[in-house]
């Protein structure tokens, strides 16, 4: 019967640092009790990544199963109409598709229509767990009436900025079940430990706790519906935390996402996959596999159902991530390949003049800029963030915070060339327009012509280098 076919619930957090979850070693330990309890009945992936660490392009990859340059959604823009999408594909196979929150970012095609949808303003600014509970119950009751399987994408707007300041609560938002103070913050290693950073991250913890509250309420609605035992639930974040050196970049903590998967009777409870790289481009083919629906041709990812069943699957030793353009339309192309031990990044936009600005720098960058007046190390970090270097190489086992660029180390050149070869093979397979730029990376004039042809003129200020030595140093 149709109503016995597996259901799929994809829950996404917005701008969540993977290591905020208790099950991923987060501090304070009680920050995410509902997610930690869920993990005890699920499989945890320790090598999960998004392929583009920005909201809209990340969600377009989920919807299309293609890398950004393969769908046309190379930033805050629509995918091409000829590209198949997951919602229409499942609807054509008899599924009902519902969505809560982030509707625009999760709908990269004009022709892609959800059967049930409520967006941010109708969800307490995307930050009210009780409203998510009620909207989820309503959708699941519709599923019962119609006797169809479902694809339900539930998108929290937490912990996206503005972070939860209890003294100035965002209009419509609920208070989290617990709040935190700066002393409880564990500052990520890619940021300096400054009072201003701690103050802002305390508000981030409040938002993360409210995310966990929301997740718990949606799981409560699923349990009450009676569909829990026949539903694959996957939890991810769409990118890393919205502070410098994370979201909207290609470093390790930019793209690393928590990924938890629960499928009663199919996935071993409390299991962990430490071996295989999985990424958001794999979700579309995975959901086709789970549902038994024949998917479209041209998907870039692969089903990881074998991994969910604790089987071996070859070809998961690398993950490929990218940035094209960010909010506001400025093109800052980055290409990255990561292995178990190393990460290589190519930044074709880095010409010593293009001034990079993250759209979510907030009070954390302000605190860094103030400290940089007297702290040369922080000043050097900001300079690197603003201008980059064309190539970066990191030992991710020893330096997951990507603090020490090893690109010029002579003894590592063979390893660097191996990762570069993997990146070239990937760019060739996917017809990446940045491949000619990479192949001509030592000729700035050629790279600039390719960037202009692909993205048009830069939209951010172009400034002269102020500290070439600081950005070039190997360590």
C-alpha cells in the first residue's frame, strides 16, 4: 500500500557550528538535550559536509542533487528550469511535500511547488518551537487523511542571526528553555578568545538551545502522528556558524555539518560512521533509494543507504566544497577538496585587491578589529580573512581550525599535488567553469578574464595589499 512506503523528514538548522551539539563534543554539555537523545537512537556521521557553506546555494544542492555550477544556482539565484528537483520527483511518485521555514532558499526553481508550506513570519519569525509543533501536526494529519507518504523539510531559522538576546528578543520569537552567559562559552579555535566574542557567542548558545527546543517539538509531533517507525529522519545544518572563518567560506568548519540519521529497524541505534565522507549532494539520491522512486539522470551525488546499513561503500575518501557568489552578488569563488588528513583550497578571487566581507561578521568581527589595534596576531588573521591567498593547504588532523597554511612546505608538495589532482578530476567531471582558472592559476591576467566571463565585475571594494608578508607566510 502507498501509505506503507517510507516517509522522509529532513530537519535543517541554520548556521549551526557542528561542535555545538553535545554528541559532537559541544560545550556546555547540556546545550542540545533533544538532539543528543535523538543521536542515541540514530547514526552519527563524523565526516559530513555541506558542499556550499551558504544558505541558498546549499539548499539548492539539496533540492537538485547537483553542484552549484551544474544547476545554475551559484549563489542567491534560481536553478535552471530544466534541472530536475527532488520535490517534483517525489510528488510525481505519489508523495506529499511539506516545508516549514526557509521556503525561498529551499525552492530554487519557480516551477517547484510544495503541497504544504509556512514560512518565517508564520512560525514566530522561524523561532517558536510550539508553532513548529502545531504546523507539523497539521501536515501529518493531512498525510493521514490522504493516505500518502511524505517528504517533509523542516527548517529552523535558529541559530541564524540575530542571535537570541533575552533583553531584546526578536519580534515573534519565543524564549529558549535555557539561556547562557559568556562564562559558559567555549570559543572555537578559529576565533580569538575575547570578551566581545564571548558575549556574542553566549547569545548564539541561546539560539542553539531554542533550535534544540524546536527539534524536540517536531519529533514530538512525529511520534504522536504514528509515522515515527516508518520515517527516515535526517538532521543537518546548512553551513557553519555565522562568524569570521566559518560560514560563507571553504575551511573545515565552514562546511562541516552534524549529520544524524534515524530510521527505526533499518539503522542501528547509537552507531557512528567515522570513515566515510558524505555531503548534501548525496541527499537527493539517498532519498530516491529510501523511497524506491526512480530518480532523474544527472545527479552528482550517490545514495549512502549502504552506509546507513553499516555496509562498506567505495569512493568516499574525499569531499568537494565550493563557494561562488554570496549575498549581495559578490563573486568570491573558492574550490576545496578534503581528505581524512588534509584540506586544499583554491581561491581564484584572491588577487591582493579584492576585499572579502562576510555578510554575517557581527560583533565578533568588531571585537577582533578593536583587539587588532594592539594585537599583531589578530591583525594578521583579519588581513588573511579580507584578502586570502590563492592557495591554502592544511593538516586537518592537527589543525582543523586552519590556522597554519602549509602550501609552501617542500616536504608536503607530493601530497599537495595528489589533492590538486583529485580536485582537477572533480572539476573535470562536473564541467566546473573554474577549472581553466585553476589550470592557469599562475597567470593572473588569464584568471581575471575567466572570472569576468563567469561572474561579471566584482561588487565589493578592491583595495591594495597592506600586508603581503602576513598573508603569504607558510605557518
